[in-house]
C-alpha cells in the first residue's frame, strides 16, 4: 500500500484562493506606495511627463533635420527655439488681449450684473433686496477674510512651483530631444534576447501612439479654438483670444474639456453681450463639437486613441484627483500609451534570431546617437529604410 499523500492548509481550493488574494493585496499595496511616492515628487514627475509628451510630438521634426545632415545639437536647438517662440507668442497675445480689454470687460460685467440683478428681483421667483444684500455681505466678508489671504499665499506658492516646473520641463525636453536615443538605449540595457526585441517594439509603438495622439489632438484643438474664437470675434465678445486659447487647452481633456471651455465662453458672452450672444455661442460650440466628434477626430486621430470611453472617463477622474487639471490632461495619453505597450509586448509575432541581432545592432546605434530614424538618407541601408517605413505605418495604423 502506498503512503498517504501529505496535505497542507494551502493545497485545497480555499488555500489557493487565499494565496491569490494575498498576491493581489500585495500588488495593490505596492501600487499605492508607488503612486504616493510619485505624488510627493510631482514637481519632478509632471514636468518629466510633459517633456516626454512634447518630445514625442516634435521628435519627427528633429529626426527630419538630422536625416538632412544637420548636427544633433543644431537640430535640437532649432526645434526647441521654435517651440519656445510659439509658446511665447501665444502667451504674449493672451496677456496683451487681457490688458487691452480689461476695462471694457469690467464695464460690461457691471451692466450684465445689473441685468441679472433686475431679473432676480422681477423674475418668476423674485428675491427681495434684503436677501440679495445678505448674500452680497457674505461674499464681501469671505473676500476680506483670512481664508482668502491664506489662499493668496498658497497661490503665490503655486506660482513659484509652476515657474520651477516650467524651467525643469524645458531642460528635460531639451535633453530628450538631443539625447533621446542614448537615453532609450540606457533603458534597454535591462533587456536581453527576445525581451530586448519586445521592449523595442513596445517603446517604438508607444512613441508612435503618443506622438500621434499629441499631434492629432493639437489639430483638433486648433480647429475648435479657431471656429469658437472666430464666432466670439464676430459678435464682439471681450477676451476672444484668451477664450480661444482656453478652448485649445481644453481640447486636450477628452469628453469634457472643450465643452467646459465653450460654457465659459458662453458665460462671458452672457455677461458682456447679453443672452442672444450667449445662445449663439452655445450653438457654435455644439456644432463644432459635433464636427469634431463625428468627422475630424476619427480622420485625424485614426487609431492613436483606441481606448473605450469608460476607460477614458475613469482615467480622467483618477488623473484629476491625483494631479488636478494637469492630471486630467496627462491621464488619457498615458493610459493609451500603456495599453499600446502591453499589446506590443504580448504580440504573437515570432521572434527570430535575425530579429534579435537587428535589435541588438539598433540598440548599439542608439547608444551612439546614430539610430535609424536620425541617420542621414545617404548613409542608411535598404533594410533600415524598410524598418523606418514600417514604424511610420505602425504609427498610422
């Protein structure tokens, strides 16, 4: 007779379920610790992520210059300066528009407030003057309280953090553009053999998705801002340029960003130009959003954001909770990139010894800053041309 099998408390179904539950809890704890640590250093993490997104968007221009024989430093410097000039021009235009129209907006705001005041007094649900005066006194008390003072101090601190983060982002962006290939090669040192091939596929696919997302969203955002801003200018609504810029930024927050910016533009039109102008702005916003959602976005974005709307909504919520407006802007592209990397890593394509050798060769070229994408055309082999074309097709697919 054989000896009876030894049993352990973890060998039955309940034990195996307990082990799996413990593993899941451990992963959750590790995730919470990592997220908490990243939040503590968000002054570094957020500029780095923004720099990565901008680098992915304008890297094709840098590679184009380098393929035409430009030195790496010159190509990076020209691209970097052009980007700074574009941002500077937009910010300068917004500041000048606000300064030139501040008095006009103030006077029209007073008129709009008086119209709202009269409507409240004589509308279908009239409110007496005593209640209005109490609300006014409460607002004045809040505006002169220590809470507002503390908020102003916090605002100064936030402004200092913003300037620090902007400078850090500029420095990181410059090095991403100049030394991106060598940085990528450094990351790839942790992978060998088939894992190196998978890592390169995941990285290239993620870069294509991220760059396509940013460039596509920028085109959609420009169209939204142009038509809404044009409507505001035609109707003589104050602060048309700042509101158009806000619409452009809002378009980077899927589902709700452009709509919220349009609502704000309608409120300004209501205060400054009356209810008819506000109604026209709302109609323009609705038409532009329909044009964007049904035609422009599918054509321009393609498969760059192949993520379900529920995932987008959850990512927006989580990003807003963790990092506010910046978190809402970063959440969706990061989720799209993560999903693209997972799909590329788990691809069923067979990895041959030739593919491994090619990946090792390209990684060595990246270490020297001489990768396929930045190598001049006359110095590239036929195989490298085919590889680069395949990467472009993957980014558009």
